[in-house]
C-alpha cells in the first residue's frame, strides 16, 4: 500500500486520540487500515470517520451483507477501486461469494432486494438528478454517507491497489482473504462504543438519524471536516459549496481543466486550495503532485493537506445528506 503525498506516522507510534481509534479498530475491525492512517494527521477527523464507519457499517442488527453491498456500490459510483476491492473481500468474509463476485464484475445482483440496494446507492452520486430518496434504515444510510466521504479521502491520498500488482482483484485471493477475515467480520458489535471518542457536546444529530449513534457520528464528522474550510477565504468556500450543488456529482471529463476554469475568479492566494478542494469533491484521484507542491508552499504541514481534502469530501457528502430531508425513514 502506497500513500500518494506523505507517509503517516507508524501505527505503533500513535498516541492520544489516534491511539484510541487504532485500538478500537483492532478490536472491532481489521486494525488501523491505510484509510485511517492517512487521516491520522488530523485526529478529530480520524475519530469521527472511524465512528461513522463503525456505527453504520459494523454495529447494530441491520444485515451486514446489505451494508457491505452498499459500501461497494457507492465506491463503484465514486470510482474508488481501492474501496470496491476491500468490500468485495468482506462480502466473501461474510459468506456471500457469488454476490461478491457479481459486485466485482460490476453486475446487477440476482436477488431483487440486493439489486434495489445497488441501484439506490449508485443513484446517490447525483441525488438531485436522480430525484433521490431514502427508504432504508439509519445504518444503511450512514454506511452510504460514510463511504461517500471515505471514497474521496482514499482516492485523494492513497494509491488504488490494496495489494502489490492489484492481487486483490484475483477471485482466488479474494476467496482466501475472505476466509482469513471471516471471524472478525461476523462478530456482532455493540452500538455506541465509538461515541466517547467524539466531542459531541455541541453536536446536533441530523433529523434523518434521530438520536442514533450513527447520527451523532455523522454530525461529528461534518463538524470536524467542515472546519478544513477555514484554510480558505470566504469566496473560495462559496465557490466550493456552489459548485457541489450545481454540478450534483457530475464527473468532469477533464478534471484538471475543469478546476482551472472554476477558480479563475477566486483570489490568487486561495486558487490552489480551492482547486484541491473541488477535485477532492468530484475527482480526487486527479489531485496531482504539482497541486500538492503548490499548496505546500504556504501550508507545509500534512495536517493542512488532510484537512483540505476532508473539507472537499464532506462538502460533497453533505450534498447527498441534504437530499435526506424529504426521505421517508
């Protein structure tokens, strides 16, 4: 596994909140995966991302296969191959190899309820165009939102291959990996364990989630990641927000040229940061070493790059979440 722009501190050297998140991920999941290590430079965003994923994907009594299917389908809609591969493997681990391989091939699942879930999850990429609504339970919804955020972070900060040479895309490797992780994937998880990691005093859960742990975790992530916008001026933030709304998840054909055009009227000091945030929202793998080098001239810290990417990612994710205002839960 290769990080694109920096190498995080090794997990064994983690302290404080980061160490606490890593310990929970060892206890409840598969350890401190690269996704979470990439966020470790900003512990509040790391903790909130872990909390949302744990409470939505792992905890509670909604069928785990359904949630893994949503994670994989959202990841495909967002063109995050790393996450598609990871959740295909976890479908194997949950004892659903035929479904896993259908997902890996990009096919519609044979079971109608699964096919409906996949269609719903993929439509969320452009919720306004799809007239998107939500008939599912809060854990399903939270999983969808978690991976809209995680896909963008992963595509921006990690290379797409989970294993050297893309070995994770071999059906045999997926099958063997699934058996290896079967016990950890199938163990039930009690809801709410991650919430003590969060600063939730001033956090209001969104209406679609009520007072569930998923809602608290989502609100905490939205608050923590949105603070990355403080790295940019007001015009730059307005440009990011407005673009996310009017483009509604459309993939730019030429992301680099598209982003250049959008930042022409942004003050010069904010152009590169606005460009990175916009790419994080729409085409995160298109963030280039040149973009990051220019950003680091004024913001050399890894934490500032992570905060900026997280800001673009949460702006796009919250565009999807806002469509839930008219949902029927």
